[in-house]
C-alpha cells in the first residue's frame, strides 16, 4: 500500500467516522446484507442438507456413515447435534435453515464483539454512543476485507462461523482466567470438527497448562460422549466408518485451497498457474514430492513463528496475533481448505488494521501491516462476478487465495515483535482522547 493511498484511506476513515449520515447508511447496508442473505440463501440446501440427512439417519436407526446417500465426514459427536436440526426440519427445511442463519448472524456479532474487546478494549454497539459502533471504520473495514470468506459460509450453509465464535470465546475466557469455561468452549468446537484441536497443542507450546488440560479433557469427554447414547460397539463402528470417510480425501480441485492442494497441483500434477483452467474433480497425485513440499512449508512458517514469538508473556495484541496465526495455519495446512474456513481472517484483519493505524509512517511495522491488509483485501476481487468464471477458475487453480492466506500469516509473524509498542501507543491515544472528552 503506497504512502498516498495509505493517507487517503486514513482520511476516508476519519471522515466516515465523523459523519452521522455515513454511519446511518453503513448500518442500512448491513441490514440490507442480512435481509438479502435470508431471501436468497434460504432456498439453498448447501452443506446443511448433509447435517439434516445425518440427523434423519440417526432418528431412523440407520448408519450415519454407511447408509444410502450418506456422505458424512463429521465426527460422531457432531452426529448427535444433527438430530435436533433434523427434528426442526421435519415440518419444512426452511424453518431449520432460518434458525441456522439467525444463529450464524448471532455468531458474527459475537465474533465482532470479542474482536472489539481484544483489539480496541471497547464494547461493540449498533450505533455510535458509549462503545464502538459496528458501522465505524475500525469494525466495518476489517469485516469488509473478510466479506468473501464470511459470505461463503452463508452461500454454502456451513458451520464454520459457529466454530470460530466458540473457539474465540474460549480463548478470550482463558485469557481472562476462566479456564473451565474456556476449555469447554474450545473442546466443544474441536469435538464438533477436529481442526480446533490445534489450539490444545498451542497451549502446550505456551505452557498454559490450565488451558491445555481443560480443553483436552473437554474435547476427549465430548468426543467419547456418543458412546453413552449409541453404546460402545456402535460408537467404535462409527469411529471406524468416519475414519474411512476422511481417509478417502477430498481431491485437489480448484475449490480446495489448502497448501497440500497447492503443491499437489503445481508439483504432483505439473499444472502451470494461470494456464490451467478451473476443474473440480481432480484426484490427489500421490507424489512424495508433494509431502516434502508441504512439510518444508510448514516447518518454514513454524520456525519463523517460533523465532518471532519467543517472548514469555505476550501482551494482548501479541496473543491475538498468535491466535490468528494458529487459526489461519490450521485452515490452510489441513488436507482440505474451503474458502469458508478462512472466515477466521476477521480477527487478524482487525488486528492488522489497528496496527496499521498506529504504526509510524514508513516504518517496518506499517509496511508489514499494509502487506497483511492487502493480502486480506485482494481475495475479494477474485469472485466470478468480478472476473468472469473462466479467469476466476484459473486463479483458483493457481492457488491465489492460498498464496494470499500465507502472505497474511507471514505479515502477522513479521509484526509480532512490534505489537507491544503499537498496543501501548493505541492505549496512550485512547487515554488522551478520553481525557479531552
């Protein structure tokens, strides 16, 4: 982001924040977005149809993994949660989807509320007043930068926003010393979908043993709890069937934006970026070179993270940056990465925006934050609605979203040592503003 563009953005944010008319129109835009999602996506079955099918199989006493038409890649604990969804959908699936959308929008608000407290230490409000308004640029711009990934969860009617809210709430609770509540929330999210279990490893690395044990016990207890409903025999049968489903893989077609899929397309299949048209059903090449490339990529980022995050007791912004790295790395280094997984970029986008705002002009911190903001913003332009299906498909086959996600992780890692000074500057400026008020 050039100096002139950077200063224009700052002026625009100041003008937007000080204009009551602009604030009103921003809130109207948010309401219009919510209404449009309900009216358009309420007719789309998406992944939610799979959740309902799993619940129906269980209600009918059928095998949730091996019954006809079942394509279930979720752990046995999640099967239990599908049962009430299926019951809600029995009169009509529209009722269940409507409630699901309400829950997801509530989670978006919950996520923004937690982000506002962590990054700005201010309460999120709907309109300007005693807290930080959702229409203020400090909230609205980071949300806009992550819009494509957030919207993807509504487009495909998925669960990732709920999981993100659970984990972020759990991390916040543990930071505040509420270990049992925090551990239960993180463990619940990991039992629903295995990916958040990486935070248990993060707690061990940080030697936060209360967080580690509370999360691990909650995760294991909830993961084994279906045995109390199904019995141990059926439970282990479900576990084996679930493992078989997961071991089958998801392929490396253009929608899969994992690091694994990136290297498999480039090295395993020899696809030339931008010259290869978009395609969906592409099996994994099985090349050992891909495994080596993924391992070296992970080790490189892991070593850089370890080197830049060696401070013993990180401040709030440093912790948020570390959480953001774990969120993003978990998403992109898993065997499959749908764009909806990257809704977690809301948290790093808000932190990067705050760091960019308070960093001195032409400083290394400002350049790092700018790189991260650009990496967060550009995927919004890769939509087929902007570029056309052909070019958008080629860019997805070229793993451009994956590259931007890795650049976002790199920017966060680079910023880690600068964040204490930037957080102190943000607190000083806010104290001065409150004194003047």
